[in-house]
C-alpha cells in the first residue's frame, strides 16, 4: 500500500467523543518509550505526525490519524511508565478497557515490544487482556537497528515462548525500525489485506 495522505484528525480524552466508527481502524500501543510515535511517523512517512518523546504519564489521549481517506491509525496512550501513580495506572486501564470493549471498527491492535528486551510481564499481561477479549493483535518489535538481526530474532523467539504459556498460537510478529524503515511494507500489507476482506 502506498500512503497518499496521513492527516491528524482528532485528540480525545473521552471515548464517547471518538470519530464515528465508519472506517476500519488499527490501534498502536506499547510501553512508554517503546518507539510508538516514531513508528507511526515512519509508517505514514510524515515526520512529526505523532509527537515523539512526549512526557509520559501526562494526559491520556487517543489520537486518530486518517490514512488515504479510508482508514485510521489510532495512537493509544502507552503503559508501564515507572513514575506514574497508581491512580494514573488505574485510570489508564479503565480508559483502554473502555476503548477496546466499545470500538466496533477496531480491526487489530499492534502491540509494540522493544526488540532489545527480555519478555516483560506488563507486555505479556497486555497481550493476555487482548486475548481474553478476543481482539486480534500483531506483535511489532521496535528499534531493530539498535542491534544485529540474530539478537532481535532471539528476542522474538523468547517472547513467543513466553506467550505460549497463555496462548495456543502466537500472533504474527513483525520486526521494525523507525530509523531505517524495516517492517514498513509488512505492516502496510497486513492492513491492506484486512481492509480488503
Ligand atoms: P513512544 O513514547 O513510544 O512514542 O516512543 P518515541 O517514538 O518517542 O521513541 C522513544 C525514543 O526512542 C526516542 O528517543 C526515539 O528517537 C527512539 N526510537 C524510537 N524508535 C526507534 C528506532 O526504531 N530506532 C532507534 N535507533 N531509535 C528509536
């Protein structure tokens, strides 16, 4: 798929004010600092579309970006910021649960995982919460350029093993780098395939 247009549509603090669910949407989420904004900018080819390195733990926003006037990328607030308070974390969980349960046009969630880390409990837990809801998700490993391919392959394999303690099958995994564009075509082909179903 070629991205012809990528336009910021709206920022929301309230699920009730999200855009009408009249186009397919794909949500991106992960631990804060995992590289979500950078990935969204890389995929769309628009620098600064999603803001990078915003102070985490601030207002929780859901940002919609309209792509090719036909589908949405949704930038969900990240999780796992070490300094966020318990009440912030609870608020995040409620907000995300509400979004996941209500959003009828949500096709798939891209769960971002830092390819340099061992499997993190918080990521596995988030995957489980999607599994329990029956929401399809794809694992997107970020920052591939920061290490050699075999290290990334090892991290992906480890994550797969960790997930197999909870799932019978693991979802598709895509290795990406916002720095050199690795994985862009794979992500967009997947979206294309789902949109054409
Ligand atoms: P977010 O909090 O998940 O939106 O993460 P950001 O996109 O703001 O990225 C966090 C930090 O990681 C920033 O300093 C980025 O420049 C850096 N970063 C993100 N993706 C990559 C990547 O693919 N390669 C490299 N080398 N750095 C990255």
